[in-house]
C-alpha cells in the first residue's frame, strides 16, 4: 500500500531505521577500511567469510531451540567434542603423537559420519532430558555442557591434538579462485548450502511449521495434534548434528583441536540469533535474520582487531553490542503500544 | 466541583493500520455503576487501558474532579485512585493473599531503627480487614494459587479497595463465576457504591447490565455511540445500538436430524479423584449435545480427558461401535475428533503466528507435496475458503492472529478444526468473550455443521445458549453426570436443579 509512491530515499531510510546496528557496523567497516590499508583485501574477506560460516552453522543449530522457547548451552562444548573426536580420528597414521594408536589411519569421510552420529546422540540426550524428564532447557543443557566437556577432556587427555592428515586440512581450507586474489572458501558454500536447507525446513516443511507453532504456544500446538515431544527432540538432534559439523570443520580450519575448542560459542550463537531478530519469547526467527546476526558479530570482531583494540576490550564491546542490538530490536515491538 | 469524578473526552488512539478509538467520551459519577458496552473490537479495552495509563492517548483529555490530569502509567493511575480488575487475572500464585494485595506497596517498618523491612504483621492485619470488607473469610496467609477463580477475583477487588480507589474498572468480572459467586460480587459492588466509588463495568451479559448498571455507554467500531440511563434501556435496544442493526433472532433455526449413535462414552473416570467420574453418554450423528453445569462441574476436564489432554483411569470410548484409544490429542484428531478448547489464548491461538499458520496447523498433512513440502497455494486456499465461509475479517492470510478481534480469532480456530473434516466436534465455551454479532455467526456455523451430519458436543455456561442451541443437554455437577434434558423441554429451572444436585 502506497509503497510505490515512496521515493527510494524514504525506503532506504526505512530499512536503516529497521536495522540500525547493521548499518552502524557497515559504516564502521567503511571507516576502518579507509583508515587501514589491508582491511578491504580478499584475504580479509575470505577470513571473515570462513569465520562467519562456522559460526552460522552453530547459530542455525541453536536457532531451532530458541524459536521453541528453549536454549542450548551445550552448543560450544558439543563443537569442542566434535573437534576433538574428529581431530583424534583424522591424525596421520605415521604421526608420533597419535592418541588412538589402535586405529588405522581413518578415511576422513568415515570420521565425518562418526562425528555426525555423536552429534545426533548428544542432541537426542538433550531432547529427551528436556521433553521426557521435563528439565527446563537452560538447566538440561547446562548439565550436558559440563558432561560433554568432561568427556572431551578424558578422550583428549586434556592435550592439544595435531598431526592431521593433509587431505583433511586442505580440503576444508580449500578455496575456489586465486588464493592471493579473489577467492571463495569452500566453507562459504557449506554455509550457503545449510542456510538454504534450513530456510527450506523452516518455511516449507511440516517440521518447520510445528517448530514455530510450539514456540508460539506449546499447549495449543499439542492440542492441535502436533507431536511436541517428537518435534522438540528432532530440533535438539538437528542442533547436535549442526554442532558436530561445525566442530569437524573447525578442527581442520584451525589445524588442531583441544577440549577447550568452541568454549563460549553457544553464547555467541545465541547472541547472533538474538541480534538477528530471533525472539526469546518464542515463535519468531528467520534464517536470513540469523545470518545477519552472526555476520554482524564477526564483522565487529574483525573491525576491533584491525583497530588494534586490546583483545580484552573486545569482550566489553561485544557485550555492549548484544545489549544495544536487542534493546533496539525490542523497541520495534514496544513502540506499537 | 464537577458532578463527575472522572471524565474522558475527545479520546482518540490509533494503532498501525487501525483507528482503535475515535473521539470517544466517558463520564463517571461517584457511587454509580457505569456499564461500558460494545462488541469485541469496539474499543472498550483500549479506552480502559488509556484511562489506566497502559496506553497513551493520541488525542483527548482526562479530567478528575474537573481538573485535567495526565496518567502516565498504571502506578500513577493507582495513586490517583483508579484501579482495574483485569478480565484475565494475573496473580502471583506462589505468594500469599496478603503479598498479592500489597504487591509493590508493602507496608514498611524500620528494624533496629534504620533497616527498612516489610511489616508483615501490619500487612496481614490489613489484609484481614480488607477481606472482611469484600465479604471473604479465607486466611490472608493462604497462597493465591490455592484459591478458586472467584476467590482470586475477590483478592483483586480487595487490592483495588485497599488502594482507596475512587474509580474501579471491572473488565468482564463474571465471565468465570458461578451464579452464587456473581451474587457475592454484586453485594461487593453495592458496598462500594455506598462508599461513592465510581465503577466501570464491562460485560457482554445483558441481564447483569440491566440489573446493576445505573448508566450505560455504548461503543461501536471505536466510536462513541451514546450514554443512557440504564432504566431507559432494554436488551434489544442495547443490542441494536451495539451492532448498529436490528437483531431479530438470537439463535438460528436448526434443521439437523440426529441419527444413529456414533460416539459413546462408558464409565469414564479421571485419575484425579476430585474430577470427573463414572461418566457415560451417547452422541448421535448430526446431534448437538449441550453440556451444562456450574463452574467446577468438571465439564472441561471431562472433554479434555476424552480428547487426550488429561488422563483417565477407567472408561471406554466407542466410535461407530469400535473402541477408541486416545493417549494424546493427536490420537483423537487422527480418528476424526476435534476439540475447540475453552482458553483461546492459553491453548488456542499461537499469537505471534499468522492466520494461515494458525488455521493450517492441525491439518498440515493435507497440504504436503511429495510427502513433506508444504504447498503454500493449498494453505492459502484453505484460508480463503474459511474467510469466505465464516466471514472472517482479516486483512490478509499473513496477518498475525493476535491483531484480530476475539470473534475472528475464534472463527480461525473453528476453521483450524474443520480443515480436518472431523466427525465429532467438541466445542468448549465456543462463544466466550466474543460479541453478539460474531456469536450469532458462530451459532450459524454450529447449526450448519450439525445439518451436515457432524456430531457436536458444546459446553456452555450461558443458559440461554444451551437451551437455544442443543438437541439434548447433559448436565454435570461435581464431576458426575446428573441428568439429561431434551432441548425442547429444557428450562433454566430444570437445568439448574440438575446442576446443583450435590451429593
């Protein structure tokens, strides 16, 4: 209605007003880009894309939990667990520091499947604890978070894990194009694939509709014949599988793994989702929103890094951005009163 | 001095896309009950929220004792002597009666002369006095969660009284009260009138209005229609003003013919010993079976038990002669039973989702391509069919359901169930909280469904609705079925006699 008459300028202003944080960061990026020579470089771009890609996968996983009014605090530790397992199993056969010497050199495809199964199981455990034991998701996943970290420490012997097969690291760090000039990391395509898949699930499938319905009103969903237990379990399993994929990729990306890998990622993922408009009161959230939220967060980190801000202050700034972004987002709803 | 304790004039309030209030006025005299009437969506609640400081008016003025005032928030309203008892009570169930009443303004004292602490003794003593004032005799130390709905309401009224309010807003106070409790409420209102409190009384129940109101203001579509002395008005006159047209029939003619028994319940008993027990009844094809009883008769619990929301110990459900096993709602739905629940907001709508999502959620299996992809066109078709069939007023299928009026929300929910083409439809208070015009439309839908051969169970606390719509009425009291009355022979008296047959 009347949108056709709106000038481009007015429309643009509307978009800016709707997403102030995003535009502030874009402006900040442009400013930093002008001040620092190599900010606008393909290398930096590729770095941003790869970092965002992994975080995006984790955020996609946790988004389902958030949309159904839950949460998943075990996300980061699950990523660490997957990284440790993938790291150990992908060690070279002739590497001296191999942890599991009884294993032959593994095919990295098979390792991927093993990690997926592990993620599936963690998700299943979370889902069952939440739905069948009726433990609130916050507490349930706080518990599994600690359990998983412990297990990661046990199996990794609290040691850093290295000596990966070359194919594992080169494949996952692979890129299309000129490595010194314009190139796109494979991780971008992985993230894009999952982004599309999740968009499809959230918008076009019965599971997606059930998820939003549970978030909107769980009792009403149950009364309407939605199998809420099964749907929620599926959501936590999907989340577990996504963390597993992220962990598998992250170990190869970093060229090493340890039990502490992924620490705090659950909070970054939750923050990203929230910045991207996923409502913690349930029923609201979109895949593009999650992408924007994660991207904003990663962009912010790179900007701070280029500005040479003391890394300890990064946490302060990131925290401020979370609070600011969500308070601005919530204003949209409050203003309607 | 003004003759009015509070005047609102020229009040306008717009929400994105709707003008909720358009130059509305309301003038309250001390010691009078002023009924505020209008269909749902007429703007009554919005007006009250403006008075109570929850919403800010776009235009308009509030005067108290002739002096212009601004009310910035509910705390400010309370300070100025305006109190509101909301339709949906919002107590803190885990805290005591006293704490609920004095929430936010606990009486304080100084421990050791300087540490401010809550003066519990004064709080509970004051609470006891207040409870006496509203003719209630329970313990101020009792947890509010343990009280009945009407007792909770009394607590809310006591809270309002304790603020020494001069204006008391009661929003649909009787919607979940039994006849005796309504009488008790009316006595409290009489007491307050004697203390010169001006009362705004919002209700859809004509008999109540005509009984206790002194003045009546009617609103329609956000506009002020007029104010009358209650004794000038009749039910017909009020309805005509509210809907802006003459309403001849309260209930549509019915042409359904009950056939064979399709649904039979035998000896159905809850796992909760205080709930329904040994219930048996039969339901015929194309029959409308009304279910009457007082609040607390366990009618809702029984139906929720049949639908798999609650558990039962013994009992059998036969459907076309075959036993049905129902452990959760999905089982009932899969076998052709549908249930419109009583609490529209609590277990009906998904507020933040669209009309399309809300209407299709129970029948998504019908719109799948290749077994898993939802066909948006089919869902849109479902929405459009229902919009046309039931006259649902919604700007688009993408509109969030929370922005529709109660009546339209209810129609969307009816549409949700009809999409599954059920044979047995349980309707729990299908017209609660919706306005006269939408009520009639819902009645027509029910009558049509019965004519199509669907079997309907309708719980209702409105006597006239039960009598006007049912082929047969099953009456319950305290968890037991106390009798059946044929629709043609039903009177308020014989239903009430069965409904009060306590053991």
